[in-house]
C-alpha cells in the first residue's frame, strides 16, 4: 500500500516539471515527519505531502502570474 501511494504521488508530480518541484520537496519533508509521528507512516506522509506541496506551489505560481499581468 505504501509503495502504491508513493508511486501514485510520483506519477502526478513528475510530469509537472521542475517549476513546482520545490513545493513537492518541502511538502514531502513535512509529510514524512508527520507520517513518522503518526504511527510510522513516513512514506505515505511524504507522498501525500509531495502532492499537497505541489498543489500549493502551483496555486502560488498562478497567483503571482495573475498579479504580474494585472499590474
């Protein structure tokens, strides 16, 4: 199950490109720590954290682009 979750997260994030990799790395670190504390599920936490971090970085990037176009 853990391996499947990690593979799914990587399949979602890898095509996104290098622009959002930073969000994935931050999210994976935070998720791994949280997952480890929550009954030793560091891999699952890292996978979920990566997906969430990627999403948050993409949203931030879209907001920055919209703000730059607005001015």
